[in-house]
């Protein structure tokens, strides 16, 4: 089977690494890929939203299945593009069509979906410039902190959590009237703040049946102790001690099953991954958000824990035979530590020469923001690597990742030294 992965991050390298192990795989292509994915297949320099160029590649390379990594092409309708094209219509795309991608593409849509199908989530209301005058009263009805979410995609920056009521009202105006997040903020969702601990649960579905993938916790802030600016993710752990079998059973019964059934009832043929961002509130799960794809860096701990053939599972999604596919997960703990460029998540420099990767023998080094220039592997993004290790305990896995992180060198290298430490003595 010839497979195309769309994307260029650590998530896509993890996919490529796993798919390369499949006996069903003949050729693997990644568009545009990175220096790591080049070790697993052939990179092709095509942008993830250049659908015509992707079409030509699929035709030229006789691609049998396409796995879409990032959200942008899904929300823009790459799956619909395939279905509407005579050349592409019979080639399976793993990732929802535009209607299903609205679970991530519109916060307002996803909240309405949850409300409609009885899925536990925070109390909320949505506001536009037409009803912005009513927003102050709703903010007054909530207790601090106040959660404001831009409705559309805002590159992970469209969520504000504010302690001050007047600041919340000011920022609401800033989002809607002053376009702080561009068109993404034309509608703003205001939510009550849920108190608890966050985790992510991932589901793979063929539109009828599903497999619940390993749960994970990621670390968003740049600084030790969860201080500083939000990032795309500085590390992750899977599984997590506060999401035992009993909790995951609640997630399945109260969230996963109603979500899958709700999509069917709404006539949405959803085939792909669903990322469910959750809050564990005193043992009860509440949905914070949906994403229409796997998360990053959670993918780098979730996918390595899956023992089954990933390509066989994806083939099951495409043929709606997922329920027939064997699925197993290792009991070992996986942790990943993300190495970033100096200055990230604000301005940073690229094309810093990287060395020391070859010295690692104990961890999986997933490339996130790298490329090759003059035969050198160099930095090419804010998040550069996700270094994943296994252990029987979180301590063992983290120790391996930290030692491997030390071996990699480039100018401006930074990583958090406390990933997973909050979970080591969890009770």
C-alpha cells in the first residue's frame, strides 16, 4: 500500500515512524515532512493546503490512502476535495470532511453539538457584535476566572483565561470589535471556568465503531511549574494516574458514545481521529474542546504505545471495518520532552545546526521543526524535537528522555525540566 501523510511536525514523524513498521506498507510519502520523516519515507515539498499539488502527487505516486495530520487542511475541506474529484474520489482520506472538522473549526458549533447530545461541558454563551451588549451581564453571572474563546482557528492562541472581570469585558471587545484574532474572533464563546486537572483522550472512528486510544496529559506553558506563555506543548505523559479504568469508562459512556452517536444522528460521516480535551473535575469528565485530529506532542506518546499495526487500523477506518481490527496497547509508560528554539513561543531564529542526535540509543527522537540544508540537520521551527522514552514508571521514562535531551545540541536549545514531575507521586 502506498501512503501519503500530510503535515510536517512531530505528530507526522510519529505517524511515519509507526506506519513504516507495517508489513502492508509499500511506499510512504510525507508532504512536506521534516528531517525526521525523511528517515521513514520520501518527503515532498508541498504545502498542506495546496490541494491541487497534493492531487497531482496522489495521481503520480499511485497513493492508496491519505492520512491528514494538521487541522487546517481538514477545516478547509481536503476530504471534500477528494470526494468531489473524479481522479481522487475512491482514495480514502483519514480525517473528517468539512462538516465534521467543524468540531474544531468552530467553538460555537462544538458547544452546540455537546448541548444537543447531552455531553457534559462548561456552561457557555456565544456573542457577536450583534449581541455584544448582553455579554457584560453573562460575565457578571460567572465567577472568576473567565474563559474567552475565539470561535475559529487561531493557531492555538485564541483562548484567554482572565482573573479580572473588567479585563474580560475589555478583551471581549478587543476580540470582536478590534479583530484581535482576525476573523476567528467574529464570534466569541464565553465559558464558566472548570476546576480540575486536564487530560486528552483520543478516539479513532470509522463513523460507526471506534477504538479509544491511550489517554495523555500535555504541558502547555513554556516555563517550569506551568509558568509563562502558552505554547503548542512542551511535553506529554501517557497514561496518566488520574485517569484509571473507572474514569475512562465514564469518559466512554458519557462522552465517547454520545459523540459518535451524535455525529451519526446529525448525518456527519466522520472517519478519522477525534481529540477530546477533558477536565477531570472530582472524578467526573467534562469536555473542554474537540479537535478533529491527533494532538501534538500527545501523538508522540500515544502512537508509540499502540502495539497494533496502525496501517491496518487506518484501512479499517476507510472500509468501516474498524470493529474487526485487532487493537492492543502496551502497559509501559511513555513520556516525551519537547526541545524548542531560544525565544519560543515568541520570536526565534531558524537554521541552527543540530548535532548529537546520533548519540541517543534509549529514546525515540521525533523531529518537529527541522529541515536539511547542505547535508546538515538544522532547526526550522519553534518546537524542534519531541524526545519519547518508555519506562515502568514515570520517573524511569522521564529520566531517559532528559538524558537524551542533554545529548542533542544546537544554539538556543531549551526544554522544561519538570515534565511529568507533578504526576510522580499522584494519589
